[in-house]
C-alpha cells in the first residue's frame, strides 16, 4: 500500500494495533529514515490508549529494548541495528519475549532467518519521486494468523 505521508504511516499503525495479541511480533524493515521508528512509536501510542498521547517513547537505539505496559499487555520495542551477533537476542530475552508479549522489532535482518513463524514483516520503502510517501508491504508465512488479522488494516480505512 502507498502511505502518502508520516500521518498516513501513523494511521496504519493505529489501524493495526487492535489486531495485536500477546505473542505477536512485527518486524520492521527499511533503510535508514524509512519510518520504522515513526511507525513503532505510533503503534505503541495506539496500544497505550489515551495515555499514549502524552507518553515519551524514546528510540531503543542505545538501550536495544524498551518495554511498555499497555491495557492489552506488555509491549517490547527493540532496535537491533547495533547487534553484531544473533546470539545476543537470547541475552536480551527477546527470543522469549516474542512468545509472550507483543514485540516490535526494527532491523530484524540482524536475527534473520530466525524470525518466529508467527511474525509478520512490514517493509517501508521511500519512493524516489516522493520523499514524504512510503510504500508499505506486509510479508508473512502463508498460514500466519497475525497476517490474517492485520489484513483489513492493510486494506485501508
């Protein structure tokens, strides 16, 4: 789908949020500046509910993982850009978290191909002719329940 601007990217995140359940993982791919962190913050704000509008949601670039208590359960936001070895996933506890909480993971190529079978990958790309727009593509295994739940959100408002 084409997202016209950052507002449309945040709207997509807000539409996806109600479909998420503990144990779901969204992997965010894209180049630097493609909107991965923007999407993740909007998703977390939507999951936090009204409190999300005033909650500071810092980038986990240096801490690697930030966690949030939401009405539907715990949410982990991970940025794996600085990881040098996939074994560090276990040290962070991210492998266990992916089974128990909602995880939003930026730079998942750092753990590929060890993505959970139940995860979806949202790829954000910037078209060359419009730097404010994004192409959003959802990838998942054919039998992925999460992809089926997110499908209507990807269809648009």
